[in-house]
C-alpha cells in the first residue's frame, strides 16, 4: 500500500495546492531530477476534518521528496485566509515519536475562523511548497466542547456484529468495556478509532501501539477504549460505533471528561508526544 491511499470517504485526496504559487512571496525553487527520478519537494495535508472556529486547531502535513517522505529539516507554514493575500508564518513542530520511521509529519496550531480554502505555503529547505487547506463550516467528527456519543462499542460479550473486535496482532486489551457504560459516569475516557489491519494510511497500528504505551501511567484514572472501524475484515461496512460518532477516516482519537464532554481530539498521524498531554489534561484539576 502506498504511504497514503484514498480513504473510504475520500481522505487525503490529491491536494489542490500545487496550483497556488506566489501567495506569500517566498522564492520558488524548481525540483531537480537525478537519474530520471524527480526529487521535487511537495507538501500534503493530513488533517482533513478542519472546520471554522475561533479556537486553534491542529493542522498536520507531510513533506515529500519525490515519492519519499522527508523529515530532515525545519518547516514553517503560512496560511492566508480566504480573500487574504498573505498570512502569519509559524514554525511547525516535527512529530516523529512512534510514527513510521522518516514519515515527515509536521504540526502547527492555527486559528481557522472562516470556511473556505486557505492558501498555505510551506517553507522548507529554502523552497516554497503550496498547500491548500480546506476548512468546512462544520466538522464531520465530534469536536472539543461537544458531548460525546454514548453509543455502545463492541466487547467480547457484546460484539455488536463486529468480528474481529480488534485487528491488532496480538489483540489489544482495550475492549473490556463498552463506551455506553463508561462515558458520562464521572470517570474520564479516551477512545481511539483505528483499524490496524485495514488502515488507509498505515498509521493505525503505530498509533494504537503508542496509545498502549502512553496510557500506562493513567490506567487507574482514565478508561481507554479502542474501536475498530469495520464490521469485518472485508472492510465494506463500518461498525455501528463508527457510524454513531460519524468518524470520516482513521485513526481518530478523543479524550472525554467525566461528564461526557469531549476535551481533545487528534487525527491521522500522532504519537505519544501528542497523546500524553491530552491524557494528562483529563486528570489535571482545572
């Protein structure tokens, strides 16, 4: 499977950003070729459920050199809102812990306060890389501040027609309780929607392993649940929990406080360096 394939709902479609040039006035440098193979740099957005909000959102992107991810340098991102000629340039954080080696994932927190196409430009190795960032009026998946669904999730005694309830090998231990029995009962909950065997981006397995490691210090304070995406290994029908939460692609991670309010979310590519702060926030008095 390619590093990023098309998802069940069009996740990671080809970026329209290649047509955006000159938005922020950075010098453009053409990609070279070596032995007939392109070494041109390109940037690809991996956060695809961005929505109009006055609160900062996690914007994650990947940098490629030809067909190969490139994570060997500092990256900066500028985002020009719809109708604007330029935007503030900020330094992105390179994420590497727990992700497939050399995947080259970079993250910035950005305020996306209006719907439309933001003209993004990534400054990397002295080059300007176009990056189109589509922002919807509303998100598909649940967002922080909203109430979490209390729909049940598959367990061994009650699989809800899902078989297997975990495609990790060996299966993870995060299927002992149903979300219906733990959300809103006073104890914080963390839930990961991911399918290691059928993942569209190959991040699901590494992310689940990262969650297993990151959650150990919180095992007495936070209930952690893993939900598979599909009802079976055919990958044709989503599980009822995925439908209830309206999860558009995988992986997706949420933290939920004891009252059932969503406090944090991560999508696509993330490791314990981002998971741990969200878990810590659940158990830290406000």
